[in-house]
C-alpha cells in the first residue's frame, strides 16, 4: 500500500506571533503619529497666539493678494468693478503700511481687503449680477423658486434670483443684500418677488423687488433701487432709506425716512418725496397728498435693563419725550424683541400722553417701544426697543452680579458701505452696534447690517449689557473707500 509523503507541518503559533507583532507595531505607530499630530497642532496654536504682528501682517497680505488674483481669474462684472477697485486700493494701502512697518494698520487693511475680495468672488458671476443674497433671518421665512410651486425653508447666505419669491410668517423677518449694495429688510407677514433689471455697460444692475403684501425697508448707498407694487412704483435714490407698506387691498404707503424717492402711481400720478415725507396710494394707483412723517420718539424711563421687583409692587411707568406735531403715540410691549402681533402684551394706539402705567403680573423680560402718530395716522419709525426685567422673590445673585457678559464677535463682512456684524453673547443680554439696537436670539447669537458713511477708518463699537447692567465692549475697525 502506497503511503503519501509526509505533509509539511504548519506553525500556527509562529504565524500568529508574526501577525500579532505587526498589529502591535501598527498600533504603536498610530499612537506615535497621533501624538506627533496633536503636538504639531498645539504648537501651531501656541505659535499663532504668540506670532509677531509682522508675520501676521505679511501672511494677511499674501492671502489678500491671492484673493485678488482669484477674483481676476474669475472675471469682474461691470456691476462689481467699483467694489473691486476699492478693495484693490485697500490692498495697495496695506502694502504701503507694511513697507513703512506700520504692521497693525497693514493687518487691518489686508484683512478688510480679503473680506471684500471674498464677497466679490461670490457675487462675480455676471449672469446673476443684480440678484440678492439672504444675509439675515428671523423666524419662519420661505423661498419659492421661479416657475416652481414648492416652498422651501430659507437659509442664510442663500442666493435669490430673478423671479424668486420670499415669504415671511407673522413672527419673521429677513434681510436681503443685492450685488449693488442695496439692503432690503422684509417685515412680518410679507410676500415679495425678486426682480433683476438687465443693463449693459458699466452701470451696475440695481436691486429691485415687487412687493405683493407686507412691509419692506430699502437702504441704498451708491446705487438707486426700485420697489414695485400693484398700485405704485417707488424709485429710491442713492444714500436713502425708504419704507413701503402694502395692505391686503393692494393700497400702498411709501415713506422716505432718509434721502429721496420718486413715486409713480398706476394712474400716472407722480410725487417726489424728501426726508420725512410720505404718500399714500389707493389700490387704483391714485396718489394722495404729501404727508409729513413725525420724528421718532426718544424713550426716557425706565432706563435700559431696569430691574423691577414684583414683591415691592406690580406697577411700572413708561415715559418718552414728546414729538412736535404728533397727534398721539403708539405703544407696544412684548416678551420678544421682534414684536410679532401674536406676541404683544400691550398694543395701545394713538395715546395722547407721553406716559403709560402698566400692571405687570408675571415675571420675565419685557420689551417696549413707541412711535409717534402724525397727520392721517402716518406713523414714525419705531423707537429703539428698551427692556425691563420683572422678578419675584430673592434675586441677590443677580443684583450683586458684577461679571461682564460674554461677547464674541466674528470678523465683519463688508460690501461697500454696508458691514455685517455677527456674534454671540449670553442669553438675555442686549446688544448695540454704535448705539443701534441689535436683535439677540434666545441662544445669544446676533446679527446686524450697519451702514458706514464716513470715508477712511471707521470704528464699530459692539456693546453687550446683561440684566444686571454689566457691559462688555468690542471694537471692529473697517475702512471705507469712496469714489
């Protein structure tokens, strides 16, 4: 009987030992790599925190130069030529600062130039010059794309094009910036359509909307703008602030709070408006007489962030300075800075007096504002809202609080004379930018688009105040170039 040759014996133990050794080596290698990586990151962070300003300025210059070249490669439309030239001049100034060893000024100008180039790059597609971008949202805001039937939830930094619709809910608002620098602030319960006027040559396409219903405030800088309604056409001049309000019956009111506007009714009537002038239009487009807009009331007492102890009494008196020519005053008190109709605690119309006494029944933070009412029930702009806080029981920890509120501010985003300020503070704090109030969300985030008129260096002071009266302050510096 034939026997098979002896088979070679395997050595599973040695084979397993080799595998285990390789896996162990891999683990040790990964551990060493991870430690080296973490050490490199920590070293990089420490170096960045203590990096000499000369090196930071040099790096900012290189980034700005690279951003400019990227914009050049992408191509600059006529609508954005002026913005590109202003950003380029800022970069040239930064390079001169570096040559003079003025590194702080160089760093600020180079960063500002980079932000401008980045924004221009996002707007540089010539096909969509004149379209808008949503830069701020509050509450439920929806967008319907042109020739589409579905509505989608709006997003910040979302682009809007010709034929798109924007709709805000009762507790919502939105801010839209166009390529020419015009900002549209859309109020609650509003519906508008984005238009884009096609133009050739070097003149930029201007921001244009069709307001179906609701309110929109238009802020222009170096270019005019246009608001259409079924009843009127409002041409907003440069460097102007104009509000347009359209009722459910398609009647409209156009008010020039600053600057000028030309209003043309569907009937062919035409009216020129200057600062603090307004006109009403019937649904047919027939224009009424010019009306004077009262000045905005100045709130007097109680002071901002006043603490009210309910155990000592539930009454509080609100007062404001009188306005010349006012027939009365509208007062609103709300638990929200948005002052949505559904959230109002008090809504008093055409009060003759400049004081109001409230009976506060529940603890919490309350916001109040006042508008003057003039001829024909024409209302001024609302005053900047002011807050007071009612509490019950011992609040020693808050009354003795001396810790300033948290305040973090992101680098500002600039488009010509408009600057977008964003940041974070502690919930319940109030925020102002150069004295202008800012809406603070429940999570402490805030956003504000401000207009800078002065050429050259401008300091933007962002101040947060907590309910105990403690303040934190942050200053951002921007540079404005005027042609």
